C-alpha cells in the first residue's frame, strides 16, 4: 500500500477497531477514515466520533441505517424463516453485508481503494465483510490486521491499548466478545468458551432470565401483511418501532435466549449465547401463520429453502445469485401470509393462543368430527385402496416369494 493512502475502517469503537487505528498508522503511515454503521446498537454517536479522532482517525462517518437494516435485511430473512442450525436468528450475519455496502459507498465517495476491518482470522465476519465487498467492488483492497499483526490475543490487545493511551471498557477479567444491534445481542468468549459453563445471569442485557420473569402470562397479538409484521396488539407501527416494541414485550417475559454450539464457516465449532427477544416472537408468529395459509407441499419445500437461505446468510453470501433467486420464491409464498397471530408469553415460553387469516386453508366444517356436508366419508375407502396399493402389491410379492422357496426345498428334497 502506498504511503499516505486513504483507508476506510469499519469502526465500532470497541477494542479491536480502537487498537487498529494506531496500528495502521504506524505500519502504513496512512490516513484513516473511520466509519461507524449504526444498525441499532445504541452507541452514543458523539462519543464514538470523539474516540475515533483521539485514536488517530482523520475523519469519522456515523451512518444511521437502522430502518434499511429492518426492511431490507431483517424482514427478508424473517419471511424466509431462516434460522441457522435450529437456533440462531442470524442477527450478526445479516448486519455485515449492509455494513459492507456502506463501507464501499464511502470508499467511493472518499476516493479510497482500501477497506480495513477488525474481524479475527478465526471467525465468520471476516468472510461476510470481504465476500460482500468483493461482490460490490472487486477492485477494493482489504486489510485484516488480525491475520497479519503480532498481537495474538485480546489480552495482548488490551495491553497495547493501554500502552497507546486508548480508552477501553473491556478488561482482562470481563473479556466477552459482544455484538449488538436492534435485532439481537451476541455473547462469545470468556467463560463461555467452555460449553459446560452456564451463562451467568449478569451476562444478559436485553432479556430477563426466565426465572426472574413475571409469574403471570401476557397475551400479545401480531398482525402480518404479505409476511411482514405491521401491527402489535392492534397498533400500527413503523418497521423500527415495531422491532423495538417486540423486543420490549418479549424481553420482559424471558423470551429469546439461545445457547448454541454452532459450526463456523471456517471449520471449527464455537459457543455463542444470543438474545433475540422480539425476533423470537416474530419468527414464532410468522411460522404459525404460514401453517394456516400455505399448502402442505409448499410449506415443506419452504422449510428446505429456509435452511439453505440460513446457510447463505450465515456464510456471507447475501449478494449471491442463489440468495436473490430464493428471495423470489419466498416472496411468491408470502402473498397469502396475511393475518393475526395471538401468542401467550410465560417465563421464556411462547404458546400459540389463536390464528386468523382471510387466506386460511383450514375449514372448520371440513375438519369437524361432527356431521358435515362437504366430506363424504365413504370416499376414504377408495383413497385408501389406491394409497395402499404399493404396499399391497409388495405383500403379494413377498408371499409368492416365500411359497416358491418352500416349493423349491420340497422338490429338491424329494429328488434326493
């Protein structure tokens, strides 16, 4: 890299990116443009700007993209029903492509051809950032300090930060890696690296631990239009306010804690604890509504799509052709996912309390055990005969085979 070249740095104000600024300046004598992408992490923007400048950045951008994050990244993934390995609602995964998009836009605006990030060489985020950047502008060069510098651990990072006079909140005793946005909070590292260790109650920042949740249940209704949540308890809310409201309600009742040993893209297993209160509420309601309005084959094929979709998002392939194609399928299925779902929340549990949709495929008169005028029960006999025909023919074949075996044994024995 040329001396004095501009570097756009994905900046969060955390330990990694705070240390990277002086390290980049020392190693490359470059100009650092720090970019903080606000996806609802709740950081105070003035403090972030001040910290970046004091750490050596020449310029700081703070980009508020919370609404875009909800409408263009959270909602498509929700409609797909994508959950990674049955537990993880992808809160960090789908934030990264949006951040990469903004980094590329600012690099173009600033005339910079280098983007740096603070992702470790062991994690998934390095892939998500870099693959997304390559998809948007393959000419941009990337610097990943964790893959090339002499620092080998977070403890050494803390020592380096203290040596450089960089203010940090993390300590060697409380060394969790935390990622936060409007959708979730993820916790990794520290004592969580041993999967035998139960998360300590003080770890949780969004969700009330279920044992401390109220002793009474709470009912909540969520209304969807074409797969997108639009109302909570009858109140129409903007996308951002709806996520906040869902978080507020679900967190009180202990909903949304996921503890998972997951398979990272780079080949190792890692343990993460995720808090996704509102997301868990919305995913549950959405899936239940789909069960009411989608036919059996579409619903089951969509489950296959959801798993593939989750893998693509987790692996950083948001801007891939396959993901775009799956979006088209998902959007087609969502045309009928309109209705209201009533849920009962109690100490970390979500219990379905009611479903309603103008597109419902459930017909009470057809399903009743009482008398009806639609379904002729005599028709079932012909259906069963046809449905069971392959089994019937196999039974005949096996019977014929056994009889032939007996006949052959008798004949051979007689000749002897």
